[in-house]
C-alpha cells in the first residue's frame, strides 16, 4: 500500500491508499501519541511506498525512519519548489516556504478551475492566492487559534482559557468563552477579508484543523477541504508519472 503523511507542527495526518491510489484508511493524531512503532492503525509491513511531507523537524525524521525500518519502502519526500504542477512560487527562495503550504496550493490549483485562494487554519493560519495562470501572488501568516489562546495564557496573569468547542462568535459570558469566541470571530473575519480582497478572483478553499470554525456562518461561498495537502501530493505524483 501507499502511505501519505503530512507531519505538521502539532499533529500527524495520514492516508493509506491502495496501489490504484484509492483511499482505504485515514487518520490524524497528536505527536504525543506517536510511538516508536510508527502510526497507530497503519500496518507498516504492507507499506510499499511512503509519500512524506514535514514541517516538524527531527521528530518527523524519526517517524519516517521508523516507518521504513526493516522494510523495502520507496520514499518520496516533498519540498517547495520554484515551479510545479502549473504553479509558480512567488518566494525568491522557495526552500523558505513550508511544504504543507506549497502542497495545499498545488492541490487546490490542480482540483479547482481558475484562480484560487487557500486559507489553512492550523497551528499557524496561512493565506495564499494563485491567479488563473498559476502565479502565486504571495500570502500571509498568522498565529492559529491554539497559539492565540496559549499566548493569552502566557502573557497575562488572569486569562487562563479552557477548551471551548465549536465556532460560536457570540459575546462570551466566561473568560474561556470570551477567548475562544473571539478567536473564532477573528478567524471568520480573516476568511471574509481574504474573500473581499480577492473578490471575483476564483474559489476560496479552507483547510486545516480549524477550517470549519474559520468558514462557519460566512455569507461568502467557500470550499472546506481537509485533504488539501494530500491532493497536492496526488498532483505531484501524477505530474511525475506523466513526465516518464
């Protein structure tokens, strides 16, 4: 089987594909639950091909080593590049761009026609626009919802927000509600502002762990796609097969 791994800052997302590239299993889990035996629910003995993208440094390298240890596994490790799958990177040094951000753009541009805006609401929030010709127009990076809450806890003496589920933006009546509803409000405002800035210039695709909260309740039409990084992997692999 094929295993796709998106090793993020706080979580590991994965999909198992058969050799026809049909999805047979998927999951995601925090780094704290990743052991030396690899990823729970993945039978590494069946692994023939590993497609790996990481922004997580040494712990991701160790995970990759654990997955391929003792097996004859072919590995494809992704990195941001100058041009790929019809998209031209705006960065002078593409190596400075997180690979997850790059793959999300490739996945969006290869799946939806015309210009696209990608908003990834994860540990960090990133916004990127690609025009109809595939030219990346640049973007923005902000702290994600969890980082915002953590910064309030670390930088104040009285704000200790507990977890509050959902995407409610009504004024809070506890400190935790005030914090988390405010964060959801800010993320939704970011989506609305992004849609307004690139109004009429294509489809907005929202991804990441906080995608539903970021997109909730907005009048702007957008697509929520949790597998956007994996769609980017698919696009790169399809391009590679076509070039043979």
